[in-house]
C-alpha cells in the first residue's frame, strides 16, 4: 500500500506558496510591531500622567474625584466671631487649638506659605496626586508612616522600621495631628486624605528621587515633592530632656518673670558636633576665647558631661544672645529659642520650617540676626549689639511678638495641621477608603485606629 508523502518528501505535490505568503507575513509583522510600539509609548506616558488604567490598575481602597482647581476652604466659625471685630490675643488665644478657619487665616497670615507653594507646584504642572503615586507597593522605608484621615479620625495604615527615636517622633506627630483634628470647630469639614510622613531628620531615597509626595518636618527650597508638617517637638521631645512643648513655654515664662530682658550678656550654645561637624565647628572657631561667648560641646553618651554642661531650654533664656545652628538638616531647638525674650543669632538657613516665612533679618521689624554660614561676621554683629543694647532689646521684643506670641503658639500649630490636610486634599484626585475587600470577599479595616496604634507600638 502506498504511503502519503509529506511535501518535503515530494515538493511537486503542493505548489510553492512562499512568494505569495512572505509579503503578507511582512505586513502583519510591521502591523504588530507598530501596535506594540504605540502601546509601549502609551504605558510610559501613563506613568508620567499617573494614569494606571492602561496597566489594568483601576481599583483599590479609594475613589476617584476631579482635580480641584481651587482649594477647598473649611467653613468659618459658626458663632459669628469673624464679623471683622475678632483679633488674635495671645493671653486668650495662644493655647486655643480650636480656632476657626477664618480666625487661623487672620491670626497667622505668614504661616501657610510653604503649603501654598506645594499646592501651586502641583497645579502649575497640572499633576494631581494619585493614590498609586503616594502609595507605592513596596514596603515603607525606615521612619516612614502611612496615615489615613477619615471623617476626622486618624488611622495608621502602614509603617516602616522605627528606632526608639523615630518611634517617639512618629507618636508625637500622630498625637499632635489628632489633637488638631478633635479640636476643630467644624470637624465634618475636614477632608479625608491619605499621606505618608517621615519621622527622620530629612527625606531621602525614592520619595525624593521620584518626586513622590511626602510630609516632612523640613525641606529645602527645591524639594517640591515635600509637604512641610509641624515637627514632633510641638507635642514633646523627651529624648533630649526638653519635655512637653506647653510645659516648656510655662517654664520659660517663669524664668522671664525673674530676669526680664536677659542679664547675661553672652552668646550661648550647647550641642553636639556629630550632627554637623563642619558647620558647628566654624561656630566654635569664631567664638573660641571670646568674652561674649558661652559655647559648650555636649557628649550625650556621658552622664558626667551632661551634668556639667547641659543647659535647660529655659535657662538659655537667661542669656542675651542665643546661637541657632542647623544639624543633619533643621534643628528642632530653634522653636524653643524663639520662645525666649533674647536675640536669636542664626547662620543663613538652608532647611525650611513652617514658621520661617515670618523671619525678618533687617529693618524696623527685625526679629533675629542673620550671619554667614561660616560665622565670619558673628563677632562684628555681637559687638554692635553689646554696644547698642536698645537695638538688641528691640529685636528681642519683635521676636516675642512674632514667634512666642503668634507663629509658635499651640494655636498656630493646630491651624497649620488642618490647613495642610485641606490644601493637600485639594490637589488629590482620589478619596481614600478606610475599608478594603479581603481575599475572602469581606470588608476589612485597612489601618489601625490611632488610639490603638500608639498603645501597641
């Protein structure tokens, strides 16, 4: 019986179709290649637009909302106090965490400058904050915490490794945030938001390199992705034996009642060189052997050294001049120094804090003295003020009026927290959901209520 032979065995059995097939295959190849290139370009563009729908990422613990072109404002105080007659009075209002939106705006017009810059940067780039941008899938870095504020309640969703220092800072930050929210006179107006904050001295890694939005205690002028938040010390800073912020202010008031304008006509500084050896070393160099300087380097590992050289924050206020230096980034000491009726002398600052917009380095409203970063003009300026005590006292009085009695009050901190959340929400294109569907199809709480988290960690 004859067996059927394959075409390769007998080419004559089938016509040669290759000449007709090859053009068709070439056409399909180029068509598929073109579609692939278009799809690849679209996917890359989607990353720049923060649009993940092409990747199939269209759902998550959030709902989409339009990109708001104008910031939402919290409603005014309902009791009618903002009819043009209300004025911020430190004795009455400094410790009031519950000022209305309008009262906050009237009392602290320079406080929100850095927040407004962050909003403007997003709007100028027409780049709203997306859920996937600020909540990357990988684990958070050390010292970072992801938070959801939902209907005025605080939930901790995720956190990276926390050292004893960053854990203390994170808890203080959450305490301050919670305090500002529960004191709000119109809590229902607080937007629901999700954000990541860092309890480190500064933000580094992916959040800076990829311009991801993050809350931080400090920023430099070109750190557009960083949103400034109040630092941890507004709650307490026990790590360096400072204590609770409101208690510090009470202790300073007690010292001031004893001495008035400081009697010790010297420049005082106590600190560690390890945080910024080059910068702080220049301060030591310029003050060595000067009669007007009381400069001591602290060894935080030595109890004996601390016993001899450590100076309480309130005792700093007994000196006419207070030296302020940055450390690894900002220095948390600054806000305490500006609570004193003394002349704060600072080198030109690189690291920004929320209250820095109120700093005035010259003119009739001068509230501190600025020197070069190498302190080369320090002696000249100190000697001038020693020879002109009236000028020194004027600067100190301006400092008290600007900072202790206004921009560094507990009331200002609470106002700042609420404004920060409000404006951050205004450039988000999503509203977070505190619940998510588990693998079992059950709705589960994403985070841990703040009240539980601070007890568990």
